[in-house]
């Protein structure tokens, strides 16, 4: 029964906004809901007490009073499956930030005390590292995407492997969930296990990312054989070429393009998000003449605007959103 003064209307209107959170229009157009509580984006304050309070600030403060660099959806951290994986993750992220203008930013990307989890980036230190540097929209968006991922709370676990390595029992459960034993058992018997080429050569190229209970898990494969077909288009030679960004651009494709995007609930835009993220990284790395078009990724469909900054990383969209609050 409908209550007096209350109505219900079914709508297909897009329900999400700032940081990918769902809008709550019952009170005003500036309120968003997350798993634990609601936020008023006009004043950047939560409406209820922080379930994980920081003694150095008010439990109602949102994004550390800096919504440009920080967010709090549910969170994301990057964690290596081993200590070496964590070191490799740092190396790959630093490699995407090319040039002298990022030298101090690269110093902020480091492994934490547990030797497996990447540290959060201090806001004041980041502002100091960028002082005097003129960054374009690509560069600002990449820095925003990296820092936004490091400074939230869900877990993005990363393993660096060789193509001939075998999946561990846990990795089989994560990556091959739902695959029929009828298909897997002959491969397991022939190879004494499930090799990573089943993921790289058979399905996903040089990496794979899947959602987990804690966040996401990514496999980065360093020695995928050249399969001939590629979707990296060189606008100068007007032809397809090998991937120019190496493992760092693949890392960004998997961990940011898929992992971060999945954590934000962008399930249906994985094909576009991952390709646009890798293209963003290629441009910042200096490969401005080469961009993926999507024809050898995901559903193999050509992306309409592959060189656009991915929506979930676009620093310009964040500024526009803040101006509306």
C-alpha cells in the first residue's frame, strides 16, 4: 500500500555519480550512499561516525578534506602475492610515470613495512612533489588514478608469473571457477597441472584479472609468445604493431583498467575501461602514436573512442562534479 504523500516511479535513469557511488535523491541531489554510510558532497562530510576512525581527524571528515586526490568507496590497496611481486608492482607503476616531472612522485610509490603491500601516498607529500610541475589532463588523470587506488581499502593482489608456470590450487579456484573438469582434466594430466598459457594464450593475452571477496586478483605474464595478431595501431605507419609499453602498460591495464574499475562497480564497461586505461598510460609513457583499438581484447569489438581518458580516472570529470556540489 502506498503511504500518503509518497510515490514510487520505476526509472532507468543512471543512479551513480561522485566516485561511482549511488545517488540518494530522497533528501537532495548531492547525497550519495556507500556500504557503511552516506556523504553530503557539498560539504565533503559523512552523516555518521567513521566505522574505522582515525584519531588525527574528525570521524565525520570525508576524503581527508581532499576529494581531488582521495576517495572512499569501500577502498582499494595494491598487494603483491609475494615480496618480489610487491617490488615488481612498484617498478611497473614507477615506469608508467616517465620523465623528470614525475621524479618526486615516483619516490612516493613504495612498498610498506610488511614488504608485500604498497604504501598509501601522503597528500601533502604529493602536493609537494607536484609543485611547479605543469601536467596535462592525461598526466593528471594517471596520477589521480594511481593515488586513488593506493589510498583506498579493497585489496588488489598481484602475481607476476611465467607462461610455463603452473597455477596454484588457490589460483585455479579463483581464475578457473566454473570451468568444467571435462575440459581441464586432460590439460592437468598432460602438464602436471594447469599452466598459465591456458589464460594467456587461450583467453586473455598477457594478463588476467578477476574479482575476489576482498577486491581483485591479477596475474601478469611476462613471457607471452607473440601470437601475431595485435590491436595496437600505429597512426604514423597506419598499421598494427607489437605492444610498445611492455609489462608496465599491461600492469596498468589489469590492475587499474580492470581491477580499479571492477572495485568501482563498473562491471559492464570492462572492455572499454581497460583499453582506454592502457592507452592513457602509453601516451604518458611517450608512445603517443600507438593506441589499442580493442579488436584483440575482451569481446574483440572496436572501441569508438579508445583514446579518451577512462571516465573513472578522468580528473576533468571530477572537477566538473565538484563544481556542481
